[in-house]
């Protein structure tokens, strides 16, 4: 598999570089769920067009990473599903959905993965867990009241990606998440206990609680049952990050 990109996700995919010939993974897209400009979005759309042309000319399958976060599914009634109409609730979600449609319209062989919140070594500073860790250490955490997030270890996401590619899935859109959205307050409390800190919490009333359906994922990749997903899965994900010295 060829990998386009050098950031957090691209680095995490490197163990798969020697596998899945005929696939190109585009892991160089905009990862900021807020704060990105229209110019940033246009650059990613242009990159996708260029990579799509490359895949068409070379007969490659394109692996594209979208989002299963609140920007995509925050307005969904019930768990967000791949086969249901989506009304994005943020510019980032609308942008990713537009890129999905751009890719489908291209006619190239593809696999679209809507990712939950990836957690692992070398996470970008603006991502959820690095942001919460930084705030816990600084002593004040901004809490979005009622917010919940679905965390998945990037190592588990990579395992799932490996299995999906091995199954030769094409022209599919699949949620890759644990299926268990955790209140952000519980995430902060766990980080604080693990680090033996007592940060002050400041609340804003803009939180979104949502859920991601993993029904399709479990049907396509039965091995997901062995990954330990469940209500307490997030604790292991955070403990592993801290134990590895990356928190």
C-alpha cells in the first residue's frame, strides 16, 4: 500500500506499507475539526482530485479517510449510520461529506472510512485527547456540557483497516469506531486521576452527545469482537497512551 501523508494517521499506517498492493491511502487531509479555512478545504479537495486521477490512471483503489465525529453525525437521530442520509452540523463535517461525494462521482475504486476519535502516540496538538491532556496539566479544562466522544486506539483502527483491505472491500463507506460514545467529563476525570491532578472545570453549553453505529463494521469484520470494545474500552485506550509515555 502506498501512503500519501506524513502526519499522525499516515505514520500509524506505516506497518501496512508492505501489504495490500494496488491500494493508495490518502492520509494527508485536513484534520482540524474547527479553525480550518475555506482555503484549507479547497487544498484538500484539489489534492483528492489529483490523487483520484493518479488512481484512475494506475488502476489503484483509493483509501479515503472521512469523519464519524459530531460534525458528521451530531444531528443524527440514533446512532449515525453509513446508509442513512446525513445532515452535517459543522463546516468540517460538510466538507468531508462533500469530499466523499466527489470521490464517489469520480468512478475510481475506493473505500471510504469514517473515523471516530483516534488516540495514540504522536497525536496532533489540536486533537481531542492531546488538547484535554494539555488542559488537565495546565489546571483548567473547558468542558462542553453534555458532550460525548467515541474514542478508538489508532492501533485498533489500523488492525480494522488491514482486515477491510484484505477482504477487498470496494465502493463501501464504513464507520471505524468503538461504537461507545463516552461523556467527555468521564474522559477528563480518568485523565486527571491517572495523572494525579485536580484541574478546575469550566463549562460551556455547546456540547453534543451522539453515537456511531458499528453494525456494518461488525458485519464486514467479525474480528472486531476480539478488540474489546465496550463501555470501559476508553479507559484502556487512555491508560495505554499514558503508560507509553505519550501523554
